[in-house]
C-alpha cells in the first residue's frame, strides 16, 4: 500500500546528511520526526523543510544539527537535540 505523502504522521530516519528545503512542506498530518545521531558529522536542515506542518509537535534531532536559511516550525513544536 502506498501512503500519500501528505498523510504521513510519523517519520524516523537513520543517519542522514541533510533535510532539503521543502522536504516535508505541507505534510499537515505529520506530528513527530526522529532522526538518529550519526557521529561526527552534523545534520543540515534547510529552510522550509517543515513549512505548513501544522500538526508537528516534536522533532528529535542529533546534537550536531545546523539550520540554514529561515525555517518554519509551528509554535507548539518542541525541538529536542540528542
């Protein structure tokens, strides 16, 4: 079964280098994101990666995460770095 992108509720990734601009834009059902720590390299999050993710409540990111450009997160979203 293929789930339409806008219906994503939770995503969990292993090691990632970056989250591109607009990667999850308009995923209005997305409520939680978790990305595993990947050691020495930092994760890069580019602008508008989570734009219009109105249900987003929690993002768990590696401690070494850099945000580039302006990024949109709902005011109710907690960003946790581990």
